[in-house]
C-alpha cells in the first residue's frame, strides 16, 4: 500500500471512523458488507443505524424505506441528488403501518445532535457495479450505510497524476454509476500531494484546496494537503456543519448545479497572508479556503 494511502486511512481512524480495505469486504471477515450492498446503500448498516436513530420506527418500515431508496428510477442524477440532500437534512416522511398512528412520521437519516449514534465508515478500494459498468472507487465514506463522499486519485501517490485528469475520470464514473453518485455530498481529488474538494457538478477550477483544519493555523503544521483536508472537512461535527450550511443548489434555465460555498452564513476576514480567506459561520469557524480569481 502506498504511504500516502496509509496516511489517509490513519487520519480517518484518528477521527473515529471504521476503516476497511477491499480485501476485508471481498474475502475477509467483513464480506457481509459487500453482500449487503444494493444500489448505492450498505443495507445492513443502514437498517441498523436507522433503528438506532429512530427507535419508534419498526424494522419493517425501515425495510420498506430501503426498498424505495434503492429502487431504480429514471430521474436525472442532480434532481435525485437535490432531493436526497434535503432528506438527509430534514428526514423522510413515512406512512406508519401501526394502528396507533394516524399521521405520517419523519424518519431521520442522520443524527446531527448525537454523533455517536451514526455509523462512520471509510472503505479503501470499493467496487461498484451498475448496469454494464464496474468501477473500483479509491475511497468511499459511508455514513449510516450511505455513500456521502468519494476520494479519487489517492491510489497513485504520484505527483505526475493530474488532478484535472482525476476530475475528468470522476465525471465519467458519474455517468456510468448514476445511482451510486446520486447520494453523494462531496468529492475529493488527490494524488497524495495535492488535494481539492468539490461537488458532483464542480468543474476542475471549482475544486478548492483546504488550507487549515481549524481556521487559524496556516498551514496545518507538519502535514500535507490531504491530511489538512481530511482533518478540516471530515471531522464528524464539521462534516455535518458543511452539509447543513455550505452546500447549495442553483437552478438555471438549462441545468441544476451544486456548489460548495466558501462564505455562506459567514463573515469574511482577510488575515495577514493575502492568499487565504478566513471563514466564520454561525456554526463556528470552519476552515480556510484558497481565494479564487
């Protein structure tokens, strides 16, 4: 395994994620994870997390919801992604089968108040089959069995691996695996040295580097861009804050886009170094984004 990959996986372990390799889920003791995969969702982990977060919802109701979420639908990927993003934030209304309930109830997909109630999992080299296509994604971050973030390019660890090329390849993967990527919140490009973060509709120049973990240290001393990005974005509390306050959809006449905003709900402070913009939002200071022109 490349040293850069080991560093990435170690950082996720430090942040409290369960970290697995492809060998663990293909031939190791975690084969049930891959067997439970269905149209983008790790069904076993999803059902367990939903029961933990929503103890008043019956297992059958959760199974019914899982069936609906994994059903094949002819809806454009970005429309699905916007609907999914709102459901992640607000929950999903379901009709209860119980005789003592006369109104729909809201099932919460994520527990924003109790981080430990959620299932945090990072799988390195995750195989995805959809239709006639099969791709092995470098690193997938699952929360409650849902694939909310994808890393691409980390397998090479070579500076010669162009992040622009990684971006183009990810766009190809999106076209081949629309169901899987319809759940996605964030995309990360990295070659082990350079790292950028964006969304499903981000063009190459819209992917941005993260320069600080806590919004004050410039740079994050002793670590490279990928470690700083992981520490600054994938801290559990911070990841949820970014989902809630920094992702926005915009509808034009021709297309729907999703943007990672660098100053939504923020006051902007320019520190002594003019290369960075300090961001402080209502949920607390998040991180430093490079300024773009």
